[in-house]
C-alpha cells in the first residue's frame, strides 16, 4: 500500500511481554470478590479475572457477599447494581 510520495506503511509488529515472578506474585496477592446474580455472567467474569492471575471468589447476592468479605477480605469488590 502506498501512502504517498516518500512514505511507506510501517510493518506490522507483534510485541510480547514477559512477566516477572514478582509481578505474578503481586497480582495473585490481590483478591477480587465478584458479586453478580446472573449465573452465566458471574461464572464468565470469575474465569476471566482468574486468567489474569488474580485470586477470585464470587457471590450471587449481597448477603453472600457480606459473608465472603469477612473471610476472604477482598482487595476489590466488583458488583452490578
């Protein structure tokens, strides 16, 4: 593809990043509590966040979430309204 006189299209590049063991440990130490009443959404989001390396637990409602907060002590809570 020509972009004009004297210009060339930049070649496509694939970048890969290596993650250090320390970075992996730092992410794994972060605890995420997912609160979602829709089973499929809760399971999908839980698996997605887990693939990122976080420690994840899930709850189906506010009451279950409050019980999990006491024992799991999440770093962050993800919830719909």
